[in-house]
């Protein structure tokens, strides 16, 4: 991970928004962050950790973290952190939380959002899982990238279990934990073995002897089938001939019956044909003439009705035209005087405006008077508010010296919170140890019913299983012998003179051996074998269960040891924490006194805030009064301008009067003038509208009258033409009746009323004629065919019975052949399956032996611990490269047989000793070497081009020469493409580092960042 930019606001001692551009710092390869104690240096690392993981080293969720992290003078905290991950992708993490405006100590849960820089835009992510982006958990992030103050030696002093877990996560060693995979494979293999053994039990009777016996039986059945088939074919030939003859005689009889029915229908068909032809002829001649007659008659009726309606419309239109002409003559004089009347209407409109302006001028004068009084009132209120603000400000200044420093309260409060947290952690850890002890005792109780020796139980169980297997082998050999005896007895019973022996092929059998029945003895042996298998399986299950219990016991014992080490670390932390209390104002054993003083300080600060709020409120009121005064002055000015405009408008309107005089209407009421104006305007509008309407109606009705006259004339001409057409149609109908020898048209209508479908009837008649002739010819042909033959029913029935009997016998013989053939095929397939299953069984048994070896290899995560130890030794070798140089080749680091770190002291004959014997400075040197080696390994594993490492404090334990050596080591990291950030208050380092940030704390503005 490479930092790009960090923005802080309202966090710890950072009151104002501060921004750190890491790009300028990381370009130098080595940079520093310096400042006095308590200035806010470590808060930068806290901000980065909290932005990424929502976790901090100083506070946890139980410590009212959000409240204690927020600056006491701020109502909002905001962190924004941009960084590059191991894939060189740019991300942004933001966290923001706000104070409840109604409850000072209530701080809302932080809102967190992660973004990715894509196509020059920040795109929000759907998750806030930092481990996915950075590739490290929070605990390992603290050990490999940002090491908080006081945690530098944590990795060095980690227990074996925690260190292994850490190595598993950082280097992805869980890929070597194959215990579950092997267990799954073993279970799957065991399941397949059980299935195969179960399947093979179903193939016990499938063998080559059984297949040979079935093939012999098949030969016999096939010969039988061929004999029956020969007789069946002879009988079938006779039966088919007789059956054909019978069918022909029956068909002739049926056709004669059908021909008799058709002969009866022939006369009806002849009559229908004559009737259809007459209808077709009449329809073709008279249907067009009758349709034409009806069409002309209908049109004459419609035209006469239309002529009557149009004549009535013509009469009404003439009356309307005369009425409009008389109305125009009456309104003409009034319309000619309309121009003069409209001039008078316009003058009245101007006079009405002048009267309204006069009233509005009086109203504006009254409002101007009241506005002047309001302005004087607002000016007086301004002076009162100004005096109140000065008094409140004075009171606030008097309270400020009585308030304690907020950073002091924060630091002391954090100390007491940490003390409480450590005490609770100690109590919880003690409880965990007791629980682990109880769990270990429970596991020992689980072993008691088995009554075994944990050290030798595997050997004991193996001996029992071998004994059972030997017994099973002996009984199986006896079973095989008895099975041979049983088979021989079966063959002996099946031997008959004249039949070949299946073993030697002899046809005579003078001395047949007789055997006892061994079936009951075989059953008893089979039960014994099954009982031995059950005993063996029970022993294996018992062994597996004991192994699981012992594995759990070992795990709990290791966990107990780990928890006891954690308890010691907590006790050490408590002692160290008590040493860090350096505030003379307070008592480390009296938290209540501190809380009282803090509450007093909070109360004073609250009073100051309330006074500031009142001052702010009064300032807002003062500003509001100023705005009101400005508004009132603007309104007064507007009133004066409006008054002058309206007086000018009255003078303009008076000049524009043409007929009337302003002096005659000046004293009149507006209502009276409005009534006169309304009546005159209404009269003028009605005159103009009526005149225009009459002119419009005259223009519209004149062409309508002419049009209507034309329509009536055209209708009369059309009626005359239609009367001529109907006379001609009548002559044509009479001529057609005469030609076809009919007297009246009614006779024609009766024929056409039959509605005969000519094509359909003709088709029906044609089909009948064809069917009649076809049937007649067919009867003639059958009679000629059968004249030399006769049919005997009894002879036919006898042959039919023989045919069915032989058919059934043939089917039975064929079924028997098919059945035996199918059984042979089944047995051969089953035998092939059996051979394949036996091959698979051998493979699975061999695989089971290999999986057993792998189970022992990977059991208890032993392989992972082995791989972890290799990584640790490599890490140790890398760390020694720098540690040797820092200690002038006097000390080096190594791992003992328990994978714990030890120091080799070359000044004392190269003997090893505990890392706890190192001085503070030496512990810093070895921790720095380890941390750098671990960071390099992590970054190399992630295949990143650069890696970043942050150190908080630790240089205060070094002498001048050691500082120079450490600094030289850090400078060399630049050549290795490493970036290192240092947080310290040591001035010697500040002079050596080319680029750095300086943190200063201002009493009013909080912590401020500047680049040096």
C-alpha cells in the first residue's frame, strides 16, 4: 500500500481541516513527521487505520470511540484517505460522523464509503472490506505497514500459535492446510469402497459355468423353434387361400345389396336433374331484368321524397333572406353615429384612470407617513441589541480562564479508559483460561469409558484388528473348501447315463461320489465372517473416535497455553500503563475526582458555548434589523416615486381628452363614472356586433337561396329520366315471358323462390351416375372370377383353428429363445461388470493405503506449521542482514526448536539467550530489522513495485551512534525502492531527513500541519 493523500477534520486535536499530500513525501523515499509530545503526530496513523478498518489502537468500540475521537470544539469529524494497493489501483476511503445537536455526548455512527478511481472519476464500491483491497487484516496491517506507538515489539513477542496464524494470513499458508482435503478424499474413497463391495455381493452367482449352461439350453430351444416354424408355414399357406376366397364371396354379396339401393334412387335423381336445369335457365334470363326493375322503382321513390324535402328548405330560406334585409335597414342610422360615440367612450376611460390615480396618491401619502415612524423604531432596536452583544462577550471572556485544557482532559480520560479496558480484558482473559481448563477436563472424562492407554492404544487396536483378520482368513479358507464340495455334489446329482460329464466329458458314470449337504455349515461360516467384520469395523470406529478426542485435547492444551501467555502480556501492559501516568493535577487511583473536574470544565465550556450561541443569535437579530431598516427606507423611496408618477399620468390623460372636460368629472365618484362608461361601452359594442352579424348573415344566405333553387330543378329532371327507364324494362320482361311461353311474372317468381344450388346439385347427380356404373361393373367382374369356385365354412373354420394353434406354439418357442438369449447377454454383461468392479476394488484399496499415509502427514495442521517455520527462518535470515550491521556484528536472531525467537550473543561464545534479555535500544533494533524484513516479504509476495513502511517512535531509546546506524539503514532502503515514514520528536533525526512534516498545536485552532 502506498499513501497518496490524507484529509483530517475534527479528529482528536485536529480542529480545522488539514490535508497531507503524501506524493511529495514518498518521492523522497524517506520522510519524517515531527512535533512535540501531544501535538497530534500519532493521530495521523490513527486516522489512516480508522479510515481503512474502522479500528484504532487507542480506543475500541466500548470506549465511546466516536465521542472521544471527535474534537471537543467540533460537531463533525471527517477522514478521507487516498492510496494505491498492491495491484497499483487507486482507492479512496472516507469516514464521517457527526455530533447530535441536542445531546453533546451523543455522536452518530460513522458513515463509511470506499471509491475506486476509474476513467478519471471516483466510482463508489459496493463494499467497505479493506482486506480485499489491501490484502491484510487490521492486526497484520499494524505489524507490516503501520506500526503504532508502543506496538513495535509485538511481532517479536508473539506466541507460537498467533505467529503461525499471522504467517498463514500474510503468506496465504492455508493453501498448505490439506487436512480437510485429504479427509474428504478419504471419506469419498471409503464410500466408493463400500459401494463396490456392496455391488460385488450382487455378482456372487455370476460365473462362466452358468453362462455355458444357458448356451446349451439355447441350442435345444432353437431346434424346437425351427420344427414348429416349418409346420406353421405350411398351415399358414392353406389358411391364407381360404381366407381370400371367403372375403371375395362376402364382398360380392355386399355389393349386390348396395346396387339394389342405388337402383331405387335412380328415378328420384332423374326428376331432380330436370328440375335443376329449368331453374338454371329461368334464373339466367329473368334475374337481371327483375333486379333492374326493382332498382329503378326504388330510386324513383327516393328522388320524389328528396324533391319534397328540398322544396320545403327553399321556401324557408326565402323567408329568412327577407327578415335579414328588414333588420339591416332598421340599424343603419345608429351604426353611422357609432364613431362619435366611441370618442366619448375613450374620454370616459381616461377620466376613470385619473380618478383612480387620485385615490392612490392619497393612500401613498398615508403609507409614507407610517413608514417614517417604523424607521425610527428600528433604529432604536439596533442600539439595544448592540449593547446586549457587548455585555454577553464580556461575560464569555471572564469564563475562559476557568476552563481546563481540552487535550489534557482527553489524554487523561483516554488513560483512565485504557486502564478500565485493560482491567476488563484481564478479567475476561482469566475467565477464558478457566473455561479452557474445564474443557480439557471434560475431554479427559470422555476418554475414561474407553479404558485405554493414550500412548499405546493405536498399537493395541492394530493387534486386535490383525487377530480378527487372521481369524477371518482361516474361516474364509474353510468356506471356499465347502463351496467346492457343494458344487461337486451339484454336478454329481446332475449326472445321467448317456449324458456327457461337464468335467471330463464321459458318457458313462459307473462310480458317482455322494457328498453331504454343507449348506447349513456354509451359512454358519458366513455369519461368523460377518460378525468378525462387524467387530473389526467397531474397533476402527472406536480408534477414530479416540483419535478425534485426543486431537481435541491437544488443541485445547495449546489454546490454554496461548491464553496463559496472553494473560501475562495483559498483566505486563497494565504495569506499563500505570507507569505512563504523569499528570500531577490528578490522582491515578481517583477517577471520580478527575470526572468531577472534567464535568466542571465541560459545564464551563457549555456556558461559554451558550453565551457564544446567544451572541450569535443577537448578531443575527442585529443583522435582521439592519435588513429591515434598509427595506423600510427602500419602500419609502418607492412610495414617493409612485406618487410623482401618478400625478404626471393625470396631467397626460387630461391633455388627451377630446370631447369631455376633466373639471366636470373631478369631484364625481368613481362608481358613478364607471356606470356611465359601462352603459356607453355596452351600447357601442352591441350596435357594432349586431350590424356586422346582419351583414354576415346576408352574405351567407344569399348563395344558399340560389343553390337550393338549382337542387330542386335537378331533382325534377332526374325523376323524368327514371320514368322512361322503367317503361323500357317492362317491355323487356313481357318479351321474355312470351319467348319462354309463360303468362305472368308470378310464375317466374315461384320458380326462382326454390333457391336451388345448381353447381352443388349437378355435382351430386354426377357422383350418383359414376357410383351406379362402377358398382354394376364391379359385380360383373366378381361373378366371372368366382363362377368356378365354391366356399365351405366348416373347412375354413378347421384350418383357422389349426393356424391359431401353431401360431401360439411358434410364439412360445420364440419367446423361450429370446428369453434365454437375453439372459445370456445379461450374464455376459454382468460378468464383464464384475471383472471391472474387481479391478476398481483393487485400485481403491491401494488408494486407501496412500490416503492413510497422507492423513498422518497433514493431521493437526502439522504441515502448515512446518511451512510456517521455513518462512520464519527465511524472515530471520533477512532480518539478520540489518541486525548484524546495527549491532556491529555482536548479535543475531535465530529460531529455536519451538519456533520461538532467540538471540545469539557473539561476545559470549555465540550462546543463545531470550529476546526478553535485550535492552530497550537493542529490542528496537531487532524489531525494526524484523519489521522491515516482514514488510519486504509481504510486498514481494504481493508483487508490488514499491512498498511502504511507517514507524511511530522508538528512536528515543538509541544513543547517537546507534541513531546514525539506524538512519544509515533507512537511507539504504531508498536504493531498494522502499519508502519509509518516521514519526518522532528526536531533533537529531529531524536534521538528517530531507523532507518532513512539522505538527504544531495552537490553543485556539488545534493541531496544524506544515511542510518543512
